[in-house]
C-alpha cells in the first residue's frame, strides 16, 4: 500500500479512486489507516464477500489471500485485472495507470 500512497496523486489526476479491500474488521482497518495516514478508502471484508465476487484466491499455505488488483470503470466494467501468485506479486503503479 506504500506504493499506492506514493502514487495516489497520479491516480487522482486520472480521475481514479483507490479502494483497498481487505480481510480485517472495521476496527483493524480504521487503526491501520490512521497509523499509516492512507489517503484512499479502505473497505473491511472479513467475510470475503466483495473479493470473492472478483475472484481473489485464498491459499492457506501462502498465508491467506493472494494479492489482486482490479480496475473497475465508472460503468462497472473491469478494465484491468491482476491476480498475484505470491504475496509479493503486485504490479507497479505504472502498469495499472497505463490501463486507465
């Protein structure tokens, strides 16, 4: 998320909002967002409801949810999807920005 924070203005310049969906409850999300002063929206999803809709995988032997990045346009169409194969398999902001 540090990369997203660092490049947040570049996303905003492309009329894009970042929403990070994660497995923690609302209290844990709020604490994390405050501690790290994140400028974008965090959506707690402890029941995996939202991310299941986007096909995010859960691999117990790799510490839980695999990273997934999905760019959804204003009409609700997924324009870019990346499913990570490991916890460090996260595309650079430039790759995501090119899809906008």
